[in-house]
């Protein structure tokens, strides 16, 4: 089997990378981390997969259509949280309205976690879309001509 | 939810929520209809906002994002000056979106049409955000949101002409340098004051004379100069406007540079104010001469263009010269003239580029030859072009006349009598380049064969109606100056008061 | 040599200026579109460094919330490369307490934290704090160190949620060396935890705002790069080259015919 070491390594690394992405994702409220970083790490796992198994295999697992939907839903998650706080009577992104009775601003946590989740989804799918489109182009010149 | 309280954020959040949804809609009419709806809702919100602001006793409405009080939190601060620009941007959008359908059908790949409308909505969101925000760094963020979508939109013109790609690339490089300069400027101001809120910056900069602030001022003026295509920094603009899809040209020509002019006004008057040491010299040695030079050089170059869109693009650079001229007088009259011209120029350029889009739809080209004998084949489009062209020259009863009248008054009142003559002289050049196209349209025989032989059919109603609304606005605001003139004067007075009177 | 010091003290500004000028030079001087994008990136990076320079406060820690109301966020360790192991995810409070333990322990701590300059700085910071006063406060509250080091960590000084502190402790004590260090100096460790928590509200942070601003600017920069490279790819597909002067010749030939090429070649030679 071709590139056996790379493939096995990828298989081993794939899950920890996703796990790390989730770790960074859910530490976005009070620590270093959050949606931007988590999204990129999340996308990295799939990009690694594409490197070792080929783009077509990755596209089978995560088709472009799904990425577009994830991008949209991610952004809607973000602005949706904002609109929800408006409907709850606060200003845009006034997270305290999510849990108004909390004495220690629990609403701020819920709010930022929701927003970061949206950001994470959006960033991950955008990064993968960029990758798909750059690598999916047909090279129309010979390697020697570069 | 209290509608009145949430009003200031609605122009931003409405298109922002609706833009991503366009990607999920089925191909065909749906994305267009959805985007049009979004632009109309936004326009409605902006109209309400203008009414609210002009009725408010404080003269401005402040909205705190996330309930964080300024100067720490991000503030949306709407006063008359930006309410006017908001109305302008959303108004143009609400006409361009319905107009775009047929033009986009022709010029954009159907698979990309939902992306196109999404990007156009995001672009509008960015421009509105730049206008509405009261936070200096937020300006940068929104500016880049609108710029990035503009780069993509311009590049979509590559389906018709591959030069759109290089035009977009050059715009990207120049625009990014401009934006980065702007960020450096904001960083320097932050270093000197420790705040990013515009009102707070103004307070803390008062009496704060240091080289850091001076450098920040220079970076911001140069950065914004690149974004608004101030005369020697306009090189990205002609190609970008020429090769962009017609509907995009109509939208960005009418709004993007105007918003950048607004940002410059906001920074000069609301943040730095007149007790800032470089202010006077910036006006006398930078904005005034560059404005005058732009008026002449760009107009002169426009005369020799063989491409109507490129000609209009150079004319845009010249018109930006008028706006800079007005604000460099540093008087209420000058600032009023500048704001009025921001509004009026958007109306005339919007109408002109829409007319060109109609010609492109039927004749398939925007070179001067394609316009030959158009009066007989597309009379409605031709008359729309002629009327808005007259407005560009500044013929009485059109908006162009109003802006030039205000500008002349301001020039004489400020003692720059020579500028007054130069304004008239450059209007004569405008007569030359518009007249040249009109001559071709009306007097030249239409081509019977060859690639410009077009069927004797006018543009579809879906394009004619928005275009004629725009032309009607050109005449309406030319006759009835109450709305623009009055609001612009009050806005200018408020800005002047913040800035601290004449130097 | 005063001017020399003046120059040296501001070394970060010099880095910014040099990077900025290099970036701008590349953008203007290179004809290759990808190189232009690289130059643009360099230019933007200089601005990021500039913003970080603005935010820096001498002796300040990374702007990561460390304490005060621990029940809020739980705690998160000092951010540094390689700190992803769970054992490092400790509240700054216990982190500091480890630094205060008697000799020997601090070595372990340094091992644990990889001996980065950052953690040293924090250690110094805490060492310089006035221990005695807070110690008195602590004892006056009647919460004087109970028997075991571990138990003392559970006592919530100043409204710290015991459970989270406990969780954090469970995490931190996994590596054996730490267990040892705490066991070794349990009394001191206990006192200094309370102290650290008390002090947490007085920790000097670097200014977080420029970091946040620059995070935003980085995202904008990434987007710009993506769009720019995408355009470069499209340009190469449409023209077959990404050299600016060749693009110009191709455009001119398309517009004015073959003489434009001859003219361009004549100008080149």
C-alpha cells in the first residue's frame, strides 16, 4: 500500500486534532481560544486527510454542498444570537438578556459560546472551501514549465 | 423588542441576516427576489432612522452594542450627516437590486448568481456599517467587509472581459494598503489616547499635540485617500469600474467612494477638529490642491476615453475633487456643499451607470461605438443618459446644478474666488465629455451591420423603471432642495460645532 | 551614547518599520502577483507587531483572565506553545501558589511549564507581591491553613467556588512532581494559594484590547490573502502568466494588435 506511514499517522492524528479543536472551541468564553482558532484547527484535520488520501476522498466525506450549508448556518448562528437578544429586549448581542436572573452574568457565557460556535462553524467550512477550490483546480501546465 | 430603540442596528442586521440565506435559495429568481427584499427593508429602516434623528433633540442617536456603554463598548452613533449617507447607500441599493436582475442574467454565470447577490448584500452591509459606527476600529472592519466583497464582485466581470481580474487585483493591492495605513493611523491614535470611540477620541485629542497624533493623522488621511480615490491615488478606480459587471459598477460608483469621503469628513471634523495643529495645512496644502488637480486632470483624461464606463470612472475621480474642495474650505457652506455633492453625485452616477448597463444588455459593449444612433433604437435609455449627463454637467433644474451652486457660494464665501472660476471651467470639460457621447447617441447613424448592430428594442421594464426613478430623483432633488440642502446644512453645522468653528 | 540607547530601547519599533518598508517595497517592486501578495502580508504583519507593541505593559502577563471570580470561567493556564496537556490547564491562582512553594518545588514548576520566559515573569511578579499582608488577611478570616495541603485548596477564599478550584486542583496534581511539591510545603502552599487568589485582582495584564483588534485584523488579512491568491489563480488561468509586465503586453496586444508586442519588446531591448 502506498504511503502507508502517512496514512496511518493521519488516521492516528485525525481524532486528536478534532478533539483539540473542540477543546479550543469551548474555551472561548474566558480563555485563549474560540471560534476562529477552533475553526482553523478543525479544518486542518480535514486538510491533512486530503493530503494523505487525496482530495476526492475528502470531498466524499465532506462535500462542498455541505460546507456551503455549514457556512451559512454558522453565520446565521452568530447573527441569530444577536437577533435573539434583541427579541429578548436587550440590544444586539446583549447577552445578559439570555439569562437575566443570573447574579454572575451567566448569560454572557451562554451568549459568547453560542456566537463562538457559529464563528467556528463558519471559519472551518470557509477554510475548507478555500482549500477545496485552490487544490481542486486542474493544473494545465507541465511540472517542468513552472 | 422595542422597534424604535433597535432602529439604529436594523440597517446593519437586516442585510447581514439575509445575505447568507441567498446561498441556500434555489437558482433562478429566488436569490434576486430575496436580496431585493433585503435592500428594501434596509431602505425602510434608514428612512425611519433619518426621521428619528432629525426629530431628536440631542441631534444624534446612540446605540450600544451588547449593552456595553461607550467609550469601552462599540457604539453606533447616528447623526444627521451619517443618516443622510445611510439613506443614500440604502436608497441606491434598493434601486440597483431590482435593476440588476436582467443585467446579472446576462453577465454572471447562473451558478454564481446567488453568490453574486449575497456578496452585493454583504458589500452594502459593510458600507452601511462604516457609515453608522461610532468606533474608529469598527470603521476599518466594516470597510474591509465591503472592500473584500467588492473585489470579488469586480472579479466576476471576468466572464465578459478577463481584464476584470487584473483590475480587481490592483484594487485589492491598493485597497489593502489603504486600509492598512488607516489601521496604523488608528493604532497611533489609540497609543496617544487609549480610546477608540470617536466622540471620546475627540475629547482626548483636544489639546493633545504630539508627533504620534500628527503621524496618525497623516496615515489616516493617506489611507482614506487611497480608498476614496483622491486624485493621485485614483489609479485603481478606472479599471475597476470599467470591467466590473454593470450592476456592480452602478452600485459601487454611486456609494463606495462616497462612504470613504464621509469617513474622511468624520475623521477630520468629528475626531481631529480645528484645534489640531495640522488641520489648516492639511486643508490648504493637501486637500484643496489635490481636489482642484483631480477636477481638471481626471476630467481632461475623461474626454479622450473610447469606453463610456471608463469615461464615467474618470469623471468620478473628478467629482471626488469637488467633494474634497468643498470640505477643504473648512466652513459650514463648504461642508454643506460637500455633503450635498456626495448625495447628488451618487444619484447622477447611479443613473448614468444604469443607462450604460442597459446599453450593455442590448448592444453587448460599453465602448463609444456601441452608443451610435442609440436615440432611435433605445429612446428611453438615451434620454435617461442625456438627462443624468446634463445633471453631471450641472445644468439648472438638476441636482448637478444644486451641488455646483452650493460649491460656488462656498468658494466665494471662503474667499477662494479663483476656485469658483475653476469649478465653472471644469464643468465645461464635463460638457465636453458628456456632449461627445450624446452626439454619438443622437446624431450618428446606427450601425446596420457588424457587432454593434443591435435590435431596435429598448431595455426591459425591470431596468427602465429603477433607472427612471433615479433620473426622476436627479430632477426632483434639483428642484426641491429642501431635503438634501436642509439636512446637509444642519449636519454641517453640527459637524462644525464639534470641530470647534473656523480655524 | 545616549542616542544609541534611545535606538536600542525602541527595537520593536525598528522591527516594525523595517518589516513595513520591506513589505511595501516588495508590493511595488515585484511584478509577480503572488510575490505582491507576500509583500502585502509582510506589510500587514508589521502592523500586527506594532499593535502588540502598543499593548505591551512592562511586567504584565498575557491578557488572560486569571482569578477573581473563579466560578465564572474556571481558569485557564498561561497560554504558551505546547501547553495543551490537561495538567497545564490550571487556574493562575494555583499556578502562582506553586511558584511560592519552598525551594525545589519551583524547579518542578519550571519543568512543568517548560521554563518559558512568560512563566518566569509571572513568578517574579508574584514574588514581588507583599505576601505578609495578605497572609494576615487570610488568617484573620479564620480560614487558616487546615491540615492537609489538598484540603486547604478546597477552602474557598473570597467566594471562590470550591468545586471548580477542586477540579482545577485535580488537574494540576496529576503529574507526580507537583503532588510532591505540594505535599512538601503544604502549609506554605495553602497560604499562598489564598494569597494568589487575593492578588489575582491586582495582576498586571498587558492591554488586551490591541490583541483583540489585531485578531480581527489578522482575520481580515487572511481573507484578503485568500481573495488575492484566488485572483492570482484566476489570472493565471485566463492569461497563462502572473507576471505583471507580461499581462500588460497581452492586454495591449488584445486591444491594439501585434504592433503593441513589437513596441513592448522594443522598449525592453
